[in-house]
């Protein structure tokens, strides 16, 4: 077996941070990711991931749109360690 050291190619993705205190923005996010708003213990958004699983995000979490249009959740800590803002979009 031969192991290779690799690095991912730079890819541009789109992301939105969930703010459950802003109803209008939550509605926009739900429409963007084809999700649904759910009120359980706290307001959350649920959506389908590319592998068919149902993901949920809450206040402060991120929803990322991948390179082929798929959506996936990301918590703030992982987001901060993994992504940078580009083109002054923050």
C-alpha cells in the first residue's frame, strides 16, 4: 500500500449562519436550502443532505452549499477552523 499526502483544491462554497431570532431571515434560509422550520426545544431548520439524511441546525450554526449544490450543516467551531471568507463577503 502506498499512502499519498494530498491537499484539497481550493473550492468556493456558499454559506449562511443561522439566526433563529430573525424570522424573515429564517424563512429565506429555509427556502434557500429547501428545508423546513421546526420548533422543538429551540427553533431549528431541517434539510436533506446529499446522502439522504436529515440534518438540523440551530442558532449560530452554518449551512454550507457545496460545489454540486448539496447542503450540509457545520457548527461554528468547525466552520472557524475550516473556512475563510473571500471577496469581502463577511
